[in-house]
């Protein structure tokens, strides 16, 4: 059986944050039962089409899946377990907003083994500027409530926020790393097209982070995390130990297989030696209709060409500290990486090469997309 992960997209949020461009909808009046029914049926459709697989990870992401009650989370996990074979160590992550801390105990009892708490900041003014509905005390309480369940805890923070200098960020991050967490995901604020923040930038009401400051903040992030025993193992992810790394995200970074269910979810499955890309209907009502009419939620199923699969492997694999196995990438893409570009990048100290693998250096991590484009050209 092929080791596979399951990503479940729960698209509802109690409010939409002004920086977020994920596939999200206001939760008001949402019909959880109909969407849960559709997701359960979609899981079964995947098993019929792609076989009963061994599941090593389930990731309940969003949106805000922490709005789900324990019984609803349990239904999702049970259905994955009945439809597939859950590995004994299956990692079950729930992305959680601090406002939902009162539900963590029942969600853990339902089977969640890892909470990814969206604290985002520990400063009230910053949280207001990010349009968050919780304050810093609630972020702290949520981390403690997640830890009190006895399950693994990760923390998300957004930095390079408007007006945030390196010293302020260093202090905030140092405090965060003293909390009972084994893992942190640290994202620079990105101004995504189509968001309220992008409109504010267009109107001159919000200053986007400038490159020099972003680079300084990235460097500060690495220093503070290294000193606190949270080395980076991926561009934005830091863990106290190898065992604390996200096993689910490793499936994406290492181009392994995962099923995506729920509105707008993407999947990648190896089937009959082909790499298949699947994408589900985006709008919840359309997703529910698609499952009712076709028995499955995905609306597109395309076989990736060798070059597409190889380039994706390069893009994702260069994010992690181990980098990529060059022979594997070249075999999949059916052609070599650009050797002059690789030599130039090595000379510039942007990538390093050892034992058949190429990886980004610390300075290379800031330029990852451009480096991938050069190597794949
Ligand atoms: C889609 S959210 C879901 C988690 C949860 N709903 C929350 O808000 O905490 C996943 C993570 O993406 C990050 N994120 C979303 N939009 C971002 C942006 N424009 N810039 C940087 N990070 C972003 C946040 O740190 C967030 O925790
Ligand atoms: S950041 Fe989280 S809570 Fe805010 S809109 Fe995006 S998914 Fe929802």
C-alpha cells in the first residue's frame, strides 16, 4: 500500500482576515452536516478510484477547522479510518484559531494528536492591525490549552508586519519560543492580490514590507530560533527536534502522495506509475453538489508530464534543509538541471551540493523561487 496523507479543507471562518487569500467563507449559517457528508463521500470516492492506502497523516486545515465540535472531528477521522488504513503513528493535525481553545480538549479526545495554533502575534496592536478577533492573552491561553491536552503543539506567527522592526520581532519571537510548543511556523506577511490588505496598499494606506527589512527580519528569525534550540528545517518552519517536524508537510516537500478533500482542496496521487493532480470544486455549495451529482468532489484530474512533476519536486524539495536528490529530480523530469546555472549558484553560495543532493544555503532561502526558475530553465 502506498503511504499517503489526507488533507481536509474546512473553508469556514468566523471572520475573514484582511491579509488572507485562502479559499475561505464566513461561517455564519454554514451547514456543517452537508459539507461533512460530502467530504466523507469524497474520501470513499478516492479509495474506489485510487485504492485503499496506508494513511500516515491527516491534516484538518482551513479556513478554521477548530470551529468543528469534537463529534464532527471524530466523524472525519473515523471515516478516514474506515475507508483507508490509518498507520498506528498517524499524525492528525488540526489548524486552530485561539478563540476555539474551549474546544481543544474534545478535539483531542476525538483523535487530534497535533494542534497548529494560529497565534499570529503576541501584541494587541499588531493583532488588531491584522484584523484578528483575539487578543494576545487569548493567543497565550490557546497555546496553553493545546499543551494541556497532552498532544503536540505548533504555533504560527506572522512577521514583517507594518511598523515592526527587528528588535521588536526578536523580543516577541524569543518570548514565543519559551511557550510549551515543539514547533513554530513563521511567515513573513505577504500582500496577496485581491485581499483587503492589497487594496489598502493600492490606496497608499498600508506600506508593504521592503526587501531589506524583510531580509533583516528573516536573519533575525534564524538567529533567535537557533539560539532557542528551534533550528529551521524548512524555509518557514522550525522544530525543537526531528520528531517534532510536521510529517504532513513532509509529504508535500518530498513529493509523496496526498488526497485532498473539501472545497478547493488539491491532491497529488501516484497511480499506475503516473503522477495525478486533482483539484476540488472551490465553493462549498458547488463541492456539495459535485459530490451529490458525480459521487466525488474533484473537478479536475490531470496527469502531470514528467517535466511538470520534476519541476514541482525541485520547487518543493528545495524548501527543506536536506534539499533534493538530483538524480531523482532529473529522472522524473526527463532532463538534467541547468548545469551552468547550478555552477553559478554554487559559486555565489546560494546553493550547496553534497552526496548527490542540492540544497539552498541560508542566503539562498531568501531567493528560492528565482533559484528554482534558474535550475529548471
Ligand atoms: C490559512 S491559515 C489557517 C489557520 C487559521 N485559520 C488561522 O488563521 O490561524 C494558515 C496560516 O497561514 C498564514 N498566512 C495566511 N495568510 C498569510 C499572509 N498573507 N502572509 C503570511 N502568512 C499568512 C498564517 O500564519 C496562518 O496561520
Ligand atoms: S487567516 Fe485563518 S481565520 Fe483568517 S481568514 Fe484566513 S483561514 Fe480564516
